[in-house]
C-alpha cells in the first residue's frame, strides 16, 4: 500500500500546484488620450454684416446712383429726380456730380397753377459706408428755374443755387433711404421756393460686383 499512498500524495500536490498558478498576463494596447474637442464655429450675430459683405457694399454704393425724393422746398411741396455720377473708381468713392431735375408746386391767390422746374447740377462729397449700413454726404450747386405756366408777373427764367447735408441708410444691397436738409435761393422768379428744404427719398445703385450677394 505504500506505493499507492505515494502516488496519491503526488497527485494531490500536483493538483494544488496547478490550481494555485495565476493566469498568464495578456498585453492590452494602451488607449491614446483624447485631444480637446474642436471648437464649433460661432455663427455671425443676426443683423451683423460680414467683412466680405461690407467690402461688397462699398464697391456697389460707389457707383452710379438714381434717386427720387420729395418734401418741403422753400415752404412748398417739391419733388425731384437725380443721378449721382462718381468721379472715377477711386476718387468717386468720396466725390462726384449730381444732376437734378426738380419741381416745386405753387398756386397763387387766384388759384393759378404756377410751378417752377429746376434744372442743374451739384458737386457732392460723401463718407465711406460705415458698418455697411450708413453714410453721410453733402454738396451744393447751381440750377436754372423755369416757369412752364407763368403769370404776367415776374420772369419766366431765374438762376438759383443752394446746398444740402444728408444721411443715407441702406435698406438692401441695392436700395437706400435718404434724408436731406438744406437751403437754396429761389428758382421761381416770384421767390416762392427760396429758403429751407427738407427732402426724403430713395436711391438705387446698379454697380457690378464679381460675387453674388447670396454667396458672401
């Protein structure tokens, strides 16, 4: 029985050694640390133009403009159409010539309609377009006043002139609202259109730009 007991003892010791061994170590790949998340692009605030849009507006609004205004001209109702012609591409951003055709409506004491038609030109200067939405301007010049339906009193033609200061606010890439105050000598020989003026209106610009506005 001794050989049998020795074999049993060796079997028990071998089983104990096997159960006490630890599992072999398995190498696992190291996980690379995550970098900082990319910052999200902040959208432009609503109502704020981007720099490319402001440059686009500067070019557009330095070109030829066509406009209409109406209001008080020497205390009577007046209307005018005008064309602004810049002095070239660079100087024209700030200076130009404005051709104006205006009329002032007038009825005398006998209800005779005796308007005056003013034809002339003005030299103007203007600021850059601030923030892409606003600029100021001013100018003055000479014109001839013509009475198309005169009474027997006074002459049919008179020379006059005057000046103005204005503010231009842009409503769209193609249109602006204007408001001007100024003063002028009468174009009507009876002097009915002389004095102060306050005129409001619109201007349209048709310059070309290489990039469509919707892609800026």
